[in-house]
């Protein structure tokens, strides 16, 4: 039953891809760039965010002893209603975030449907899930920064939810608020989390790509134009607006929800906090562990290639052939007849065996799939025929 | 047949791109291209070199419709900025169609198998 679902979905995906190929050809088929689409939106977010950052003031109270009130809400209001193209940049930032979540989910679905998460690809899956949760959290902090009534509700709900966690709850509340109550420092913290964590996405992406062969990270220009155009059309159709300025003495109770980022708050509002955390943490762990059963069942668990030191001539053929850049040539130890020695970076090696084929000196092998064993098996099979 | 479709798409995409790009100054002027709204240096040039600046009278209805939509959707000011975003987006869609059509041709050529001599 379980296997028939991905099989059926794979057939459906392939049929859709074939149909799309017939119209736009494989070169412009967005299905072949499903991993690059969120990355494109990440660049859009970085650039538009930089422009917004230039005018954003992370305070609740009046800043700079100004005559008129200058705080987070008024600065966002200034960006939206006064700054030339400010509303457009804000809209692009918001919709690029939504588009990023959407394309990540579609990317994960396609990876799952086409079985591209098994074996050595477990790293991509696990880092991908971590990146998705990071993107969701960063996006939520973006909603706090506007500092309208919705921001206030979301901040209070987050504080309550963190407080419900045993042992670490109180500490997390203090970390989140940057103190014990909502103050100017809280907004500084939100801004730091929003921007600081965004840059940590780059490290996450490096982890995501490290074991990939030739990852496609840039779609062709025509697709980029289309992706940008979609954002611009949405900016016009659904202009971004703020709610009323947050007032710490008020108790707003309802807010407009953005289902891409704020669905956890809808969950939070509809159940007790204990159940909320069980579902969120349980769901996150289950989602992360999707590749585990296949990893456990694998007949040949991944072991990285090993260099036979006394046979390696330092010719570097294995290093050149390795599709994962997992082999580095280092200076040979003193006393060696050769200048270089191959070394395997275990965290990059997928155990594909390309290096074994590349080596003319039998100087590299897979420990659980020895060259001699493979040859013996092939010989036995040939003789049996 | 395939080449004809590609040519049609390239021309259609290019024309759409040019048409919407042509609307960008109008949008940037707040969807109102009366002479006084144009930048001073362009007005000076128009006056001294004796040419007229376009007034975009043909699209004045669009201005009314788009402003009404934006007000209804919650936008408060700078409606021209939103209009600029829309026409730029539509111009980019035109460009994408044109570029895609050119690329399609290249892509198809690659699939032709070489003939053995």
C-alpha cells in the first residue's frame, strides 16, 4: 500500500514533466529546477531585505528623541507610504518569502516522490528539513518586526508557547524577549534573529549541497524573469498593508493569517500548548527521520572509500574523477617516493566507487565492497551463464 | 511548424515586453503623464527641441481602474509604484516568453542526432 503511493505519484510527476517538456522543452521545464527555485527567492529576499533594513528602526518607543513618533511601526509605514518604491520592495520581500516556502515544500515533495532522499542522500533530506524549519522561523520573525497588532499577538503567543516547554521554557522566553518583558530590546532581538539566522541559511545550504553532484542552483534567465514577474504581479494584486500600531496596554485577539508562515499559530490557537508542542516536535522529528528506515535496511550501508597508502602514487586521477569533490590531494608524508597522496573526506564521500574505477594502481577501495570481491562476483556470474 | 511557432512567440513576447516597458514612464509618473508631471529636464528638452512628451491619454481608463483596485485592496498612497510593479512584471513575462522561445529552438536543435557519414 505505502509503496504504491509514491509509485503512482512518480508516474503522475513524470507525466506532468513530459507534458511540460512538450510545451517549454526540457531547458525551461521548472520541474528540473525545483531545488534552484527556493534559492532564487532567497537571493531576492536578501536584496529586498537589505533595502528594507536601511529604513527600518527596531524600537517600540520613540527613537532619536524625535518630535513625531519614530518607531518600528512608523518606519514600516514610512517605507510603505512615503519611500519611492518602498511598498513594492516590501511586497516583493513578503511574497518572495511565501514563494520560498511554497517552492521548498514542492521541492521536498518531488524529492520524496522520486525517491531521491535515500541512502547517502539522507544528509540532503535532514539538512533540507532543518532549512525549511529555519525559513519558517525567520519568516515568522519578519511578522513581529512590523510591530502592528498582529505582531503583538504573535509575540505574546510565542512567549506563552515557549513558557509551556519543561526545563528550557523560561530560558527560551528570556532569550526570545531579550529580557523579561516586551521592550525596545525585544525588537532589536527580533531584527537580529531575522537577519542573523538568514545568513546562517547559507551554511545550511552548503551542508545541503556538499554531497551533491553538480547541483543546479541557478535557473535559466527566462525562468528567473517569470519568477520575478509573478512577485511583481502579486505586489499589484494584493498590496501589503500593516494593521494598527501595537499598543502594549491593549489585548488584540484576532489577526489576519498568512498560511505560509503562520499556520503554527493557527494550531496553537486551536489546542492546548502541551498538545501543540507534541505535534510540532513530533512532526518535525518524524519528517526528519523519513530516510532512516531505508538507511537501516540498506544492504550496503555507506562507507567512505579508503586509500591504500603504500599503493597511492599521487597521480590525482581519483580526485579529478570524484563527482563529489571528496578526494583531496595532499603532500605525501616524508620518505614517500611520490609528491602527493590522495585523502578521502568521509563527510563528502557517497561510496559510489567512481574513484575505484579511476585508480590504475588498486590504491583506493570501498571497505564494504572490495574491488576483488566485485570482480569475483562478476566472474562467477559470467561462468554461471 | 515548430520554427514558425517559435518565431510567433518571439515576436509576441518582444512586442508585449516593449508595450509594457512603454507604460513604465506613465506608471512612474503616478499614472498621470500630463506635461507638468514629467521631470524638469525632460520638459526643458521638449520645450527647447520642440517635441512633445506623450500624455498616455489612451490608457487613462487604466489609471482609474487600477487606482480603484488598489484603494479597495488597502493601498493608501503611491499607486503609481504598484502600477510600475505590474507593468514591469508583465514586461518580464513577455521577455521570458521571447527568450524561452529562442531557447526552445536551441534546445530542439540539440536533440537532432548526428548522421553517420
